[in-house]
C-alpha cells in the first residue's frame, strides 16, 4: 500500500505564495506519474499539475506561470505564487504506479483577505 501525506496548506492573502508538500511511502522515481489535484466546494476535482517519471510537467491553464510542481526521491511539491481566491480548494496528492492509483487525504488552501 502506498501512503501519500500532504502538508503545508493554510490561509494566505490574495497575491501571496504558499507551498504544499506530499510525502510518499515509495520512491517517487518509481511512479509513472505524480500530480496535484484540487477540489473546491461544489465543484469537481480537477488536475492542477503533474510530473511524469521522465520529468515532463503539465499544468492546468488556470495555474500556468503561477504554480510549479517539483519532486525529489521522497516528496512532491507544489509552489503556488500569485494566489487568487479562485485557488481556494482542498489540494490532493496523486500517484499512479502501473495500473494502480493512490490519493492523499488532502490539505486545505484558502486564499482570502
């Protein structure tokens, strides 16, 4: 069983920055894909950013130029800059290993003045 544990969420003012982290119980480089998703109240869960085993990254249009996904052998990070109230959501870490899918428990990010 793979465990993913997010941390680093919180309250930040519009225009501010925040970084969230995901600690994995497996070597990150053994995964096919690591990603961050988010879900705002009343909305579907959506992909925010992803990074493949080869290091290719992909971002939602709404966060391009503001968010950066990165990783080391045990963690995946999401650096969020120029935050907007629309970025308020629960952020979930996701891992794909072969045909299996794993999720973290989520961390709340609230952007408000």
